[in-house]
């Protein structure tokens, strides 16, 4: 096999740690940067001037001086079968699931439907600049097969799992303890670690799994090294009361999951809005992660996520779209809503922190920061080219920007999928919005 070698020149931003906007630490910005990609991995990152002095021939660069080159965006909580129910009117969580989501998921019994929707879903992610996601499928194993097949074909780094749900759901959308375990075991053995794919054991949420199914999920986690756990936690007050009635022996919602061994550094819990101090402390002790889903939380009227209290408890927090309760595939648009949620609580989100969360921070949420999330040498070269000014409003705002912080804040507040000029997977272009204009170096 021949060696692939590509050189990209553009303004480049990436994060090496959680940034400190005051000291300037934790990130690198090269106004005229160069990224060298060999065989799909980062070989070199630096300024064009420095690398030219070291002998790199800049004439071979793909040069995009009016774009911003960043690591690909990462979404730690999203539902591929729910694309078609985005913006379904007027219900809060439980009614919304019953009225819109469960009927839509019934169609995934058909393998061909799953293949079509998985392909469309991944295309929407890539158009939005998202190169990695943690994804819920449905109870039907064929829907998970369809997702993994489509992701493998595109060489994407993805985490996904078949929903386990054996009660409190329509009859056609329930599995059983035995079938859920058998299907999950088969999917893990077929897909976990194949290509750039990983598996997440996926009990939907406590009310739709029996005690026996939750216990089985815990056994699967212990049996298969390196698999993930994804589920939902404390999204809605009515949901929390329901959990209390179903599990009266538990101290609180989190204790249900804890009792069955579902907490840990590879466990990602969606939402976590209404957590007690005890629950936050226990999540922090176990290294468990929370996915903050602002557009979904606002759309479904679930509540306001307290980022400061969650992080003070030592919990790793990612930011996620939660499509289809969430209203956009764009993590830029999601960050704008996160800013508003946090601003109401006196916690304004700095753009450096926001973009860190969507890249390296979310890679850490998924325990994938040794492979993706920034441009350290040897990491997989998934990245995007961003145009900060694609609308008249954006252009006027960017013309007045006097610092990198201002450029990034305007991008975060006004940006969406239109700002993604191109998406690259291991250095190979997989999406291009318009004809990219390359300048000679």
C-alpha cells in the first residue's frame, strides 16, 4: 500500500487542554498554520514560517487562507432514528416519546429503512462538521447493523449501541432480557473495535428497563472490556418521579444505575439537569460523564443545566445535540444555546471553552482523546474547514472583530452547518459545501 501525504495551510486552531481564557493556555492558534497528514494521521503541526525554514516545501500545500482549520466536532449524545421527528410540537419528554419518537422507531424493523436513514444521518453529521458521535439506534438489532455498516463504509470513528427496552414501551418496541443480551452480545462481537467503531451498551433509561435487564447490562459491561454505557439521567422532573415510583428501593435516580454497576469512566449519561449533590458527588467519584444537551432541554422544557455545579463535582461534561429532541445537527448552533442556558445562570460560556468542549473536551468525554480531538502528532486527522462569515450578518460582525476571541464568539453565536466549508476524515475530504478556492502558497 502506498503512503498518502497531504499538506494543508490555513489559520489553524486546536486545544491541548481545557483553555484558560485569561492566561491564554490550553490552545494553539496559528494565523498562518500548516497541518501535515501522512497515512491518515497527524504528522506535523506548526506555523508556515517555521516549517518552511525546516525544509517543508510550501508549494505543495492545499492553501485556504480565508478559512479556519479545526479538529472535527464530536457529539456525545444523539439518536439516529429520530432525525424525522425534529421539531415535533408541544410535548414534554414522556408524552413526546410516546407521541412521536416511538412510532418513528417502529419503522426501523425494516432493514432497508435503517440503511437509508443511517446513510442520511451520517451525511447530515458530516455536513455539520461532526466527525465522531455516540449514537443511539433502536431496539431492532438490524438498525444497529445498518448504522455500523454505513459508518464503516465511510471510515468514521463512531460509538453506537442497540437500545435495550423491555417494559413501559409499545409492544412492538420491546425486547426481552434474553433477546436484549443475545442481540447486544452478537453486535459487540461483530462490531466493537472493528475499523474505527466501538460499542455502547444502551439501556434507554431506567423506566423502560426492568431490574433484570439493568443487571444484565451491568454484566455485559464487565464481560466485554472497553465497551461503553450510554443512557439518560434526570432529564425531566416527571421522569424522576416516575423512576422513584418504579424503583422505591433506590436513594435517587442515579442510585438505580449505580446498583447495577453502570457507572464508570466509559459511561455517558444524557442530560443530568436535576441532580442532587449526592448524585453529582457519586458521578464524580466514579469518573462518569454527563452530556449537556441545551437545544433539547429548552425545546422539551426540561430545565437548565448547571455546568458550574457539575464540573465542581469533578464530572467530565460534554456538549451534545440530542437530535431529535435537540433541534439542530450543528454543534455550533448547540453552543449558542448552551451560552444562553448558562448566561441565564450567571455562567457565560467563553468561546474558547465552548469550542474546546465540542472538540477535545468531547473526545475526553468519550475516552477517545488519545486518538482524536486535536492535532497532536499521531492522532487521526479528522478535521473541518470553517468559513466564519457565510451570511451578511456574519460578515458584518466578523469585519468588526478585533481579536480571536471575538471571531470565535461570533462564530459560536451565529454559526451553523452553513459555516462548514469542508469535512475531512483521516485527511480525505468527505464533504464539501461549495467549490473550495485554493490559493497558491
